[in-house]
C-alpha cells in the first residue's frame, strides 16, 4: 500500500507540469514513511482517501526536511546528498515551497476538520523549528523547553496525521491524537538516542552530530544532571564544537555509565505504553507494531 502513496505523490508532482520539479523530485530518497503508514493503518476502511491524505502528509514532511537541511546546513539526508548540497539553498527552499503548497492545494479537498488539523500542525512545525534554532544558541538544561520543542517540531504532525485518519475512519479522533502525540515524542527521543549510539552508515547522516550542531537533546540534558562539576564543565566546553574521537568516546561512555541513555529508554517505553493505552479498545495490532518497531529501530 505504501507504494500506492509513492505513486500518488509522483502523480501530484506530474500535475505541476514542470520538468525541473520532476527532476528535482528524483533526487529525494524515500524515507521510513512513518506518517503514511500510520494513516493507512488507522483509516484502513477508507483506503482511497487514506492514500491521498498519506501522500499530502508525506509531502509536507519532505518539504519540512528540505527547509530543515538548509537551516542545519546538512549535506546528507537518508543516505544521499541533500538537495541543498546538490543544487544549493535557494533551490532547496523553493522546492520545499512547491511541495508543501501542492500538498495544501490537495488538502483543500478534505473536510475542514482534517484540513485545519493538518495545516495547524504545520504552523506548530514551523514554531518548533524556530524554537530549535533559538535553543541551539546555548546549552539547554531545561527538560520542559526540550519537550515543548520536540512536540511542536516532530510530534505535532504525527498527532495531526493520527487525528485526521481517525476522523476519516469514523473513530474517536482525540484518542488517536494522543496515540500520535506520544508516538511522535517517543520517535524524536529515539532519534536523539540514535545520534549517539548509531553510526553514519546506518543513520544515512553523520552520527554524533546533534551536540556539535548545538542541539542539547534529552540524553545530553540527563547526562548533564548526572555528571560531577568537573565533568559538567567538560561537557559544556564541547557544546557546539567539532568533536574529536576522544571527546566522542568520552561522551558515549558517560552516556552509558551514568544511566542517561537508560533513563531516555525508560521514558520512551512509558510514552509508548501511554500511546497504546489511549487506543486499547480498538485492539489494532498494527498500531501496536508501529510503536514496537519505532522503539526498536536502528535508523
Ligand atoms: C528535523 O529535525 C526537522 C523537522 C522534523 C521539522 C522541520 C520543520 C520546518 C523546517 C518548518 C516547516 C516547513 C515546511 C516547509 C512545511 P532535526 O534537524 O532534529 O532532524 P534531522 O537530524 O533528521 O535533520
Ligand atoms: Mg536537521
């Protein structure tokens, strides 16, 4: 079914009737499609509409990553050169605008409840990205600020996708929204953990990159809380810096021995369980699997 989403996105791109846009789209590699999977699994009684909604949400997600790679000055995405690395920032920004304006055009065919839910989430995404940029200016030890940022930057679109799919299917959309929100929060924390525990090849982008980019992700916030004062100073001195192998090893080892990573995993499992609890009456084993796979993923 996911291939039908890919086909539908290609059709939307062709509708734009511009060879350059078609060429550019060929340079975007396919991702995990978590949001599309979620929509298809929730609204499985509304397949045709679900495929279109999934295509719209994946196009918005792809657009947000095009802009994010410009903002983060990232050269790789999903194991390939990013659009900004290949064609420059201006092209990447405009291509992002093309993808998300087409997505909004198609979203107009849905009910007000759905179109407001998805478009409202895109405002949150943008505010979340702004917060991310602001927070990256100095070391952040505030867990609440981190959660507010990841809710907006990542979880809001997953929440809106689950809400809208449930609305389409005729289910209690608020319950599915809570599932999506907790799934999204857990997803971002796993992303932040993998940056530390995984390698470049598996991730399809450089590992140990967040802290260098000025991102004090949850593992770093927890680690800071657990270090002695000398170690705290060392961690602070590395913030936003190009890390050498010795520093990387020190951080990785401290993340393990201090229990910072373990604390993150405990929280991820708690969020996963809360997500499942909110929709338990629907007994949807596919949605349980999405949570399990997301927690156990390697990239
Ligand atoms: C990746 O974060 C970024 C996001 C999940 C959202 C980015 C949102 C915007 C740029 C605003 C919305 C814009 C449009 C056009 C809809 P990350 O940098 O932590 O993850 P990464 O390591 O995968 O880059
Ligand atoms: Mg980024």
